[in-house]
C-alpha cells in the first residue's frame, strides 16, 4: 500500500496494464513527449516507445475513430482526451462507432477500448472548459461509464476498464488529479458497476460520484455537527449503475440527496431519483432532493462560479430539507 | 475459346477478367432483385443500390489478398458480395432475417463479415474513414501485412473526419487505401456545387500522399490502380488516395427518384452508354474469351443464384425476440 496522487494512481494502472498486455496502447494529444497535459502518462513514452504511446494531432474525431478501428483490428486502445470538453468533437465515433459496433455487426466485433480524460469544472476555466458530460455519455447503450473519486478507485477502475472487452468511458476529475490516498500495490481491481459506501450513516443518504464525493463528505462532516448522521454513497460507475446499493442505503435512511456536477435537466441525479421512486417509494419519508450545477453555462467570475457549483453548504441545506429540520419556505 | 493456345499469363488474365465479369453481373442482378424486394416491402428502411458502380468494387477487390480489410459506407452490397459473403446471407440481412450476415440487426447499411475481413457498412457519411486507418494501424502494430481499403463517396470528402484521417494516415505511414467513389452526386447535390476543389485527388497534396485519378467504369483500370496502391501499402506502408470516377444509375436510395430534378434523364442515359458490364463483356467477346452463348449461360446461372438468395432470405426466420438484448456487451 502506498500513498499516491490520483494522477499517479492512474499512471500506475496504465503502466501495469501496458506491461501486462502488449496490445494495450495509449494515444492522444501530448501523451508522449510532453508527458501528458495532466502528467497522467508521465514516463510511459520512455518505457514503451512511440509505437505504444502515440502523440496525435489535435483531431479528436479522427484519432478517436482510429482508436475504434484499432480495436476492430484486435488491439486494446486507451484513447486520452485532453479534456472531455474536446471529446465532444469525437462523440460520433464514441456513440455511432464504438457503442454500436458489437450490436449492429450481430455480435461479430467486440470493442475493447477505453476513452478517458478529465471531466467537470476546474477553476475559472469558464464556459467551454467547465462541463460534466456524464449524463450525455451514460445515456448510450453499449458503453460502460465509470467516474472514480479516489486514487484507489482511479487505479482499480482504470485497470478494469482496460481489461474490459467493451468500450469503457473513464471520467477523471479534473480537480482530483492532486488528491492523495492509499492505493494498493499491483493487482488492485475495482469491478465496474459497484458503488461503495464511503461513510456510513443512518439519517440520510448522500448519493455522489467523482468530485462530488469530496462535497458530500464535507457536507456529512457539517451535518454530523448538527447531529445528523449522513451516509455517503459513491456510485463509482454510472453505467451500469449499482441499483441495489442505492436502494439498500435508501431503505436504511429513508431519505436521499443526490449530488452531481452536471446540469439538472436530464442529469444522472434524475436517473437515480427514478430508481428510488420506482423501487423504494414506500421507504421514502421525503421527496428526494438534487444538488447540481446551476442551470447555466459556467461563468468565469470566481464568485459566480462558486455560486454555480454544487457545494457542501447546498448539500447540507438539502439534507435538512429532506429531514424537515427547517421550516418550509414561504410560497 | 481455347485456353491451351494462350500463354499462362494470358490465361490467368483471361480468368481474372471472367471472374470480374461474373462478379459485376452478380452485383447487378442482386441489386435488381433487391429493388424488386424493396418495392414489395420485403426490405425496409434505407437501401442504397450499387448499379452502375460495379467496376469499382470488383476491380479494387481483385487486387487484394483474402485477409485484407475492406470497410465501406452504406452503399456496400457490392463490396460485401465480392469479398465473399454468400449472396443469401447478404439478401437475408437486407430482409432483416436471423440468417443475415449481421443476424438481421444491421440491415442494408451494416453488412459485416469479420472472418472475411469485411468490416462493415457504416451509416454516417465519412464516419468510417478513421476506422479504416485504425484497422491499418492495428495491422502495422501487429506486423500482419494486411492492407485496408476504405470505400467512400465523394460527398464524404467535405467531412472533417476525411481530412483528419488522411493527415494521420500519412504522418503514421499506415497501409490504407482511401478509395473515393466519385459518382458525382451526394444524394441530390452535384459535387461541384458544394466543393471548392472538385478534383478530389488534389486533396492528397495537402497530406503528402500518393494519389491517382481512375476511370471507374472500367474494372481493369480500377484493378491496376488499386494494385499499385496495395503494393505501396504492403511494401512501403504508405497510404494512397484513389479518386475513382463512376456513376450511379439509380436514385441515392430506394426512396429517391431515379434521376429527380438534380440531373437529367439524358445524363443518366449517356452514362449508361459507358456501362462497365457491357464494356467488359464486349471486350471479352472481341478477344474471344467468351461468346454470346457463354455470356447468356453466365447470366442465367447468376440469375438463378440471386433467385436462390431471395428464396433463402424469404424463407429464413426473423431473429428470436430474445435477440433484442443480445450483442449489446460481451463478457
């Protein structure tokens, strides 16, 4: 067990999987000579050479498609997007080629490919560089989607993603690369589709993933000071999503707040709420609340940006609301 | 016709031409039957026929090794047949039957046969061009020596994926042949109305790539040009852009009029005078390689094969309802 940053945990997963399987290769902008825009691929070019660590031009659609073609030809590509904001240009290849290839070929072409990169807002990067894409991507049948929140989960989920014979989207948290945590050495695998309780509690369930785990944990600390015991459930995977884990927690606490970085309309939280209302309706003591990014493009100004993001304070307020701890707001 | 009187080289060439004639006739008769079946409602959705363009698929594929990759747009019935998918399996796919080459899940636009290196029909204009480079990338990575030929229409040249892919294929020296079938119209839009550069071969200059302009109404010309490109790909791992000028006699798809308002009936008739099948049949008769009786017998045999394909497709079962959820993910 070593203490690693999220970035180095991802680097370790890539290195170990490239050592394990010569068909695994990494491609993307700045992954080689530059050592990665976020240094996730540091040292890989030196270890594996330019055939397996491929610097691409800025051409997301093209190199994502070349990755898909390489997977059709029997390789296991890991395609890095400098950020998911740029991956939008490659959406045709992710959705129309990668996700559908197995199905429309009648099962002939498996698609063992990973698309990964940072997702979600960082700090003052403004509208076009501060977006959380998970609800777009998790909508698509034929894909798997993971969004690790800790260094250990980052390593374990990326290793699972690379070994998976299906297209897997790895949404890394742009603000998480520097966080540190204990990471098991060597063979550490986190199964795709399994949520994890990151903090046990009994009064309310805070459902979160990726960067919002930090938000939920801070909120749980503040709630503890107010004698509220919050359970923090980290989804880790968004497709498939761990329905039993969500239901089990809600059946215990009878109340839930769903926290996400994305916009509210048709978001991941809406899906979680649907699961809860469908299968745990009778267990609920209050309507489920959602905390999301404000329904606007991300502003540049610091004060406005802070107001737009999901914050522990907003989560605490929502938790108090589902616990009926505050008087109802006047209509 | 006395083969013994010829040199072995001449005999081989005669056999090649006879094979090409047979394949072109097979495509023509197959597509005529597909049009009939479409009119009868046995084929649904979009159905893009290849009538008029037969020499392109036939000439190009004659230059390939059996294990070379072929990948196409949605106008791919011809290539699928020539790559060796049995006509029954292709027709059954058009009919959406369980015995189709994509188990009825792909349809006319998504024919696949991985065993034969036929990597699909793809439905988004230009979307499969990067996949072709990816297949070539995989072949080179694994030292397989397999070449990939990518068929696409002239309208795809205006798509970003075309330019991104040609650039990377050239930078990375991939064994891929970009074969543009210039049939002059993207649906109902004449190429010169929407393209600043109408000689598509010129695009190769931007990417430092070898290129050739080819008469697509002559299977032998296509064969010779493709052979040169294949040699360049196989021996030097260099890509080639081929602009093959051809003509489609039918509408863009079965739901479109034969000539519509975007071209004149006279123009279509003029092009039919350059028919690739009539041309090759005439040449072979002139050279004494086949006589009229031989031609008639060949046509009768092919018509019987196509009738048999229709019968097979008609009598084949629909996919089992459980197939709806299979082939979505692999283990």
